[in-house]
């Protein structure tokens, strides 16, 4: 994420003093690079197929790690509500093997131009 999207640089930078236009321009570059990296390692799909804002019914025994209940949650057996976020899941994961070596905590080395 750092090498392709300069993600750590962006997050660590205090952007409060920059105009919105400059932040937006940088955000596009960071977004594009990070999206490329995520796409090369993960296949991501929505957990729920319905559109956000649509009314949905939850099946008995639904997986609470995949569906988070908010609002007026009670012990009802027939649960229905409005989908506020579709959720995301990784359907495929292809991460590189981490090699245990000195300096593995370095996220991005300092650069010195000579």
C-alpha cells in the first residue's frame, strides 16, 4: 500500500491546512494505487446483494460475524430491518509469504538523494 499508493504518507500527513482541492487530487492518486494493490491480493464481494436502504429479513441463525445488528436490537426471532451497509468479504486471498528478516517492521525506508 505504501509502495503503490503512498498510503502511510497520506495517513501520517496533517492535511488540515491544505485546501480541499489539493486533498482531493492526492486522494485520487492514493485511492488508485491502494485499489490496485488490494485488487492484486484480494477478491472482494458484498456480503448482502440487496441495495443499501432496502428492507431485508434475516434468516434464523444468521452469522453475527457477517451481519451486525444496530438500532433497536431486541430478542425477537423474526428479524427484519433496513440494510445500511452491504458489508464486504474476501472471496479469495493471495498474500505474499512474509520472510522473517531484520527490519521487517520498516514500512517504508527513508530516502536520501545523493
